C-alpha cells in the first residue's frame, strides 16, 4: 500500500498560484524527500497534506483515507512538524511531552507515549529542565520526539534540521532513520538538497509550485549526468 498519493493538487493563496498540478507518491515505510529552494511550494504542500490548508483541486490519499472527505480520520494517523514549531518555554521537557500526550490518550497509554517521546528525544537528564534553557538543537530533538511518540503512520517533517549545527543535525537525521527502520513512512521537506540525498530513498524536486523531476537520487543523477542533486536541480530549472 502507498502511504501517500498526491494527485494533481493545485493551490492559490491571495490570488497567487502556489501549487500547480503537483503529483507524487510516498511508499509505505520509506523516507521521501520533497526538495526545492525557499518559496518553491514545499510548506504549502505539506500544510495541505496535514489538513491545515483546504484542498483546492486534485486528491490526496493517505493509506486508505482520502482528503478532503476523511480529514478527521487522516489527522489520527499523521503527525506534522512545522519548521517554525516551538514548545511552551515555561514547561520542562517532560511536562511538555505529557501535555501533548494528554490530547491523544490517558493513563498507562499516555505514560507509554511520553516514555517513547523521551527515548526519541534522547535528552538524558535535561528532559527534566525547563524548555527555555534548551539549545536550538535540544529543542528540535524534543519536538521530533513529540512528533513521533504517538506512533503516526505518516510523519510530515518540514525542515527538521534547519538551522542546526552539524552534530545536532546528524542526531535529528539519526532519529528519523531509526523511526523509518521501524516502519514509519516519512515525508521529509528541505531546501538542503545534499541532506535529503543522504536521507531519502526517493525524492521529488519542486520549483515554482511544479514537480520538475522525481525518482531515486541515483536515478536522477544518472539521468542528468550530475554528481549530486544540486546539479540535477540546477540543470532542470534552466530548461
């Protein structure tokens, strides 16, 4: 079963066409990268899939649920981590995870969810410290733990390592890979094409709201005689 099928979606915001007949497919259990420069339409695509923006045209299927018809059911099986997500800074890390878990479950189940979040975030004793004492990297790991602790079927991650140093970015990538190895399907968006090349089994390149190429990094590099995905993208946008 495909985890996600995007079929011809378009979107206007304030009268401007942001997405133009976007189509791609994410297989169950894979990390799929949606990549392109800032302003290409990545975040609008993710927010539409996450039901935060209304579907204007085309269709989205997430496992056996369809948008817009099954939006309520879709929200139960996905998790969305925006690039600009934050946590309540007056809370301790553990308290924040407990607060989020309370929206999903109660009692023992909620406790198990929080424990998963703690293990994913891997903050050690700092999980008991206030969030406002965390570095940006620690904050991002906490948020990735929050996004994955509910065991979603599809995780939608927008620039999950944006602005992080090398060490913290590697830690976040490791967390995502581990979750995928355990069966999670991931839609991973980034403007960092080299990072996505490292992370993803398959990718789609988006430019000015249109998908200009899709396939595995190896296939795309071979097709365009390129050493990396940045070179592939540069060739495509010059056509």
